[in-house]
């Protein structure tokens, strides 16, 4: 079963008035890679998450869905 919306990157970028293109340039990543992170079709590695949190000036926890078990239950994934 596929699990989605693990990260909150897209929301945090909006809150910080930054774009995925800006983030890709800062991280020296392909824009397509960052786009996949923003749509939760793939996930950044921990090192990338740390860099993103520094660039955006947020705690790394803000980049991750906080109540993951509760989220899974709400999606019908957790039995």
C-alpha cells in the first residue's frame, strides 16, 4: 500500500515565500527532483532534509508530517 504526504516541504516553501526552483538551485539538485519531493512522489534523504531546514530556517520536524501514525490512521493505512 502506497503511503503519501510524508513531508510538508511544499507547505513550508509557501510559508517561507520560496519556490521549488529556488530550493533546487540552492541544493544543486535537478528541479524535477525537488518537484518530486514537493508532491511526495519521492522523499529527500536525511542529509537533504537537514540542508533544507537550514536554508528555510525551520526545525527539521516542520518538514515532516508530525503525527505520522495519526495521519496513517486517517488515510486508512494503519490498521
